[in-house]
């Protein structure tokens, strides 16, 4: 992982691409305790990316 930058996007802007295992674990730990904007800033991800990943991680298994 590139390391957390505490709210400042790098010169390229928000991070893109696959989520690392560390990022997924941090998202799971923070989700529900912090707002999407704070999580996105800490992970250097867009708010949409964080929202989509959270939806995919926490969706309920209702398919049969």
C-alpha cells in the first residue's frame, strides 16, 4: 500500500485501481464509525469508490 496521507491527495489525485487487502480491512474497520468523506480522504480514494466498495462488501446475501 502507498501509505496513508491523512487527507491530501497525491499529485495524481485519488488512488485508482484494485483495492489492497489492507485498504479493504481499513474500510471494514472504519465503515459505520466515520463518514464516507473521511474514509475516502484517509484511503486516498474517491467517495464514490468507497461507497461502491462498501456496498459490495456489506451487501446481504438475499439471492437464491
